């Protein structure tokens, strides 16, 4: 003991010999370098679940292990070594051993990290290495939008992507990427786990793991003829190595209409009708006696508020369960999802869907394999339209208040108008839709199997076989009923209709890829052959003549000769290639080429060659460029490419004939053939040429990330139906040909800031995009194309601009009428329209452009935060710079035998001259209700799309339950807009008829609560 104290004193006093000191240091280093076993568990920082398959390595050494099923690991490491934990989708973490033998870590999810691996066409690429315009959608935030359709999740989530939808359960969602590029079809291509999909609404959004949006030709050229409108690549969840994990999610919510029209009650309606009949000034003409208080037929016991009667509280629910797990030989993920939406309309609309998905992947030596099976069964009860174009919503708003909802004295038990006392052609929408049947059933199966063999180091061959089959049935039945004047269905008019169809797509892909790293050079190459076959079949039958008690099936009626059968088949053969090259992680280059051959065009024109090239320069990797320390990533990129679009009908290049067109020459009967529909045999691809330049910036350890793009997108040889003279003898009197051209230009900006280092974690992201659309060619003489009530497409302007009369005032007296340009049948109290060409006559030649219908800009703002188990997020989105023709308001201001807006009560009279509302008059001889500037409004809006508040229970060490989260959410809570209608985000985006609100189903306001449990 004394010797030890003396030795320690000598060390402190510096009197120990150099030999002894050297010996002590040698022993210390030897002991510290001895390898020891370090054990621990790796979990997710977000949900505290164990992470199997995490790679754990010793930094600077060729030594590593992988965590087991429970996230556990054991590795030999020196006490002064550093362990590196890495896992796809999570931030890499380094931990010093420091002599410890137990080290457990929690990995943070890689939130918009530049190291994130992005799925591109037929491959993957680091986000930091992208040279084209690809938006990576934050799926965890997008899923907070409760919807049945994947496309709806993209609203406000990425710049340059516009989404329009309605509140009808199971209805179509309209999505466009970087504007209108075709008069035939502008919907993007969807790729789900490598399978080409036209519509994604049969898939459960909760099963999605990642979404990438390819927006320019540089990124989409690998899809050739299908990529002109952009590509949305969706990857669903795959299993991970480890013990079985069970996840359960349940959500239940209610839906209500967010806004109502201010329409007149019974007294207001009767007043306007009386005034309109008086202004008609035609003595002896019958009047609606039910509107006159001094008439015995006066109606004073019915005052129906059709919106109160028609709207109810709808429900929406979604339940799913997921099983996942596996070994290194086989991983699996099985998802079962049930969705049910009962409309907030007191009628039939509803949508139910059951979706199942099974994903498997595995590895056996140098061979990887996998597959996907998916089945969806859905049922939709849809609205029925009495007349095409007259939407049920507008019919309900226009329904007269003196008509009751129910009337036991009429066949069917619902009320209707009387021809004598009311003279109103007014549809009882509630009765019509409850009496009629409009049911749609879909069964969809998708599946693929793939295998990948590493032939040599870096050289891989992959085969992928996929199939997508949809079977559908549509059944309608219109029974005998009495819904009042004009809406009586007699027994012989009662109709049953059924259509059964199927669509089958098969795809065979063979690709060969090669990946090579030589010092500072990296090469990634791909070549492949793709074969696609599409087949479609339909069979329909129709029956008529039903008694009120007859079951509404075709065989129970008279089966007429309108039954039909149709089949077609289309094939495509494609050759693809891509080369990625990077030098020293500074200079990036990508080249794509694809050749498509299709049966849509005749043999001489059925081949199209499409290509793209793009380059990037990482300035932040240049040693000679001294950037501020706050800048971690700075990259310039640009690209050019050409894409195609073959959205035409099968055999659209072949004229149809009637081989039984006989004719009598003299007294001789001569058989013959005549052309029925004239087609252009020289139809070919639409071609889109796209240029994109961009800049990516990362600052403050990439917590702040910015991306900006400018694009020019030109489309030539657009397919357009040009008019033909009736003497051509073809029906329709048009011919579809490649004749038009469009250009879209715009700027897209996105900015994200994420701070995950402190207990209060948060991220803020914003995106903003502009769009300018211009028609550069129409064809023929470049004559403008008028479509719909108020749309015109003209060279030098955007597609489908509003083109109407301009209101300048109201005629106050007869002298005012006489001294103004001639308007046929004008009288005091009528609208005065501008004589724009100055010829003294107001007619169709005086219409003028009133505004663009394509939003000039759109944006989104997303905030997400977490603190001690609580999480809170919200998203705003909006659009603006465009105009809307409010056709519902136009009808409500008609002053006829239908209900109207309360604004009608301020109609012009000699005693009320200071108003902008013209006199009501039956027949509207001056055309006061014609499409005009009076009904055009700004379509700008900003909406609080969703708000979400959740809490994750602190479970501690629990053997069975790993995570429990409770949450409440709201959707469509606030809309800031001056638009008079239900919803400025309405679903009406035709090809040439644009910006007209016909009365679409408004998006509802929703409140919901949910539960998420992981076992």
C-alpha cells in the first residue's frame, strides 16, 4: 500500500522514470484497444417501435451487423470506437462507445433529407443527385387529408400540381401537372409499385409509403408516350425484417355542407313570379294562380326550404389493419382497409370500398424477388340527372318553395308542381333520386411478380410481370312515378338499364441495369423492353315498360333493340434506356431515350422517339468556391426533353362505313357502301417539348431547404375536332386531326424549415406555383372555337377563356332604349349590354373576353409540430388569378317559374331605379339571364384544408402494445373567398368548356376522431 502511494506521489511530482511512464502509457493503450462486446436496441424516435434491419458498423473498420427482429444487436468494438447506425428513411447516427457495453439509440426519421432515396422511373436516385423537376410529397402530412382518392391528397402538397374535386362520395378527382397540354386528355400517369395505372381511386391511401411527382420531360421521358401530362409514382408499404407487427387504425367523422345559398322563401318567390307575369304584358295569358293571394288556388300552406330538407349530417369512416414482418429470406405486408362514406344529401349518394393488399419481398443470395396482390371491391350509389347537364344540386336549389317534399296522393309518394296553379317545371330532386336506382359496382384486381438477379457485381437483370383487371356493373332503374308537371314517368316510359364491362391490362418488363464506381466517377445505366396489352369489353341491355310493383330488372320489361356489345384491344411495344453519370459528386448528367410503338396509329406513323437530357452542378462541392458556412447544399440544374401523348380512341384513324347503303338507279336496286364517320388516316402523336431550369439550396445543416424551377412546356400536333361542311355526309360533322399547339410557362417555388433537435419539434413548408397558358395554333384558319355557354379558345389567349356580353347598366325609360344601340325586345328595366364593335346593334359579335379560367397561381402551407407526446398540424391551400362563370347564380337570377336568389327581390321598377337587378319577365325577351359579365366572379380562394391534433400515450415498457395514438381532425374548416357559390373549388374543368360552375357537389366540412394502435 505504501509502495502504491509512493508511486502515485512520484507521478504527481514528475519524478517517475521515463521508462515507467512509457510502460504505463503502453499498457493503457493496449487495454483501451481491446475489442469488447457492445449490445443494445435500436428504436424509432417518433413511435418508439423497434427497428429490425438497421445496419450497425464500426466507423473506419470493415465490420458490421444488422439488428434482429426486436431491434437488438451485438457487435465487437474497441472502447474508444465509434458506432454508426444507418437505416433507410432515417437519419444516420454516430455514437462513441466510450467504454460502454450497453448502447441503445433512437433514430430520427429523415425529414426531407437530401440523402433520401427518391423513386424515379424504373429505378431510384438520391434526392441530392436529382437533375430534373421532381416533387417529393410528405406522405405523413398528405395522409391527414381524409379521402378515398390518392389524387385528393396532392392538393396543396406540391407546386405545379392542381387538384379539383367534389364532395360526392366516390366521385372523380381532377388533377393536372403544369397546366393544360392537350384538348383530349390532361390526366397524369400513375405508377403504383411499378404498375401503370390510369386511375388511383381504387387504392387505400393509408397503404402508401411514398409519392413522387415527375413534372418535366427530363424526369418523365422514360415513360415516353404516357408521360406528357406528368407522372405520379406511388410506392406502397413493404414488410421489414423482424417479428410480426400489427397495426390498427380507425377513424369516424361527420360531414356537413359548409355554406348555403341565400334563396327566396315562399312569399319572395310568389312576389317575383307575380311581377314577372305582370311585366310580360300579355293580357289573357294564363298565370300561376297558386301565387295570387286573392285566388282560391293560392298556396300558403307550403314553404319548403329545399336546402334544409336536402342537407343532412353525413358520415365517413375508415378502418384498417396491417400485418407486417419477415426474415431476410421473405418479408411481407398485408393490409385490409374498409372505407364508407354516406353523403350529407337526403338522397342516395354513398360510397363503400373494401381494399386488400399483400406485398412480399425476399432475397436468396444474388437473387431478389417480390410480388404484389391487390383486390378492391367498391359500391357506389350515384346521383341521377333528369336532364344531361342539369346537375341535381342546381335542380335542388332552383326547386320552388311552394312544392312539398312528400305528397301521398302522387305515385311514388313525393311532391311535384302543378301545371295550372304553379306553371313551374321544377324537379323534386330528393324524390327523384330516392325513387330511382343508379348503382355502380367495381371489382379490381392488380398483381405483379418480379425477380432481380445480380449477374456480375453491379450488373442486374430484372423481370416484372403485372396485370390490372377491372370488372364493373352499372344498373339504373327509373320506375313509374308522378313528380308533377313534366316529370311524370308512365309505365311504358319506365326503364331498366344494365351494363357489364371489363378492362384488362398486362405488362411485361425486362430491364438490365449496371452500376459502376471508379474513383471519382459514378455510372448508372439502364436498358429495357416493355410490352403492354389493353383489352376492353362492354355488354349492355335495356328494358322498358314496367308496372309500379314490377321488380326493376331488364328481363321483367320489354327488351328493346338498343342492347349492344363492344370489344377492343390495343398494344404497345417500348424500348427504354437511361444513363446517369456523376463526377466527384459535383457534376451530374442524365440522358433518357424511349421508343414507343402503338396500335393506335397506322403502321407508317405508329412509332415515336422521345428523349431528354439534364445536367446538374453542385456548387457546394466545389473546393475553390468559398460559400458561407451556413450553406450546406447548392445545386444548379436544367434539362430539356420531348414526350408524347397518344390519347385517342382505338381505330381513330380508320373511317367507319355502312355496307348496306343501297340506292335505286333508274329501276335497278344497287347495293353500295357509304362513309358514316370520316377519320384522318394520318393521325399521330401529340408532342410535348419541355425545358426546365432549377436551383436547390440547403442551409443550416439542411434544416432550411429551398427549391425553385422555371419551365416552358410546348405541345404541338394537338388533336382537335375541326368542323366539316354538312355536305361531307359524315356524322358527326367534324374530323379529328393533329392541328393545334399550346404553350405553358411558370415558376415553382418550395421552402421547408425543419427543427427536430429539441423537445419541441416542428417543420414548416410552403409551396407556390404560377402558370401561364397560351394557345399558339388552332389549325385551319386559326378560327376561334366557341364551346359551352361562355367559353372561347383563341390563338394568343389561354384555353377556354370566358367570352360573354358586358353589362353597362339598366334601361331606365323608353328614350333610353331608343337612344341606345339596338337590342331586340329591350324595354325599360332590362339590362343594357355594351356595343363593343360600335355597329349600333348588340348581338353575338359584341361579346368580349372576361378573364382566364385557369388559375394563374396556386399555393400551399403546411405546419407540423410535436411536443411530449402531443402532435399538431394544419394545412392551408388555395388558388387565384382566374374567373368563374357562376351558372347557378345565373339561373337563380332568371326571374322565371323557378326559385331565385334573394338578390332578385331588389328587381328594377320605376319606383326602384337604383339597382343592378333587371326586371323579371316571363320568357326573358331581352335575354337578361344570358351569360354576361353580371355572372362572372373571381375564383380566388384560400382554404384551411385540415387541422390535426393528436396525443401518443406514454406506455413505457409494454410487451404487447407498442404505440397508441388518439387524434381529432377537421377538414375544410375555413374558406376565404368572395365567391357566391357553394365552393370555389368546384369540379368543372372540361377541355374547351372551362370555369363554368354548373352546381357541382360542394366539398363538405368534416369533423372526425381516430385511433391508431401498433402491437
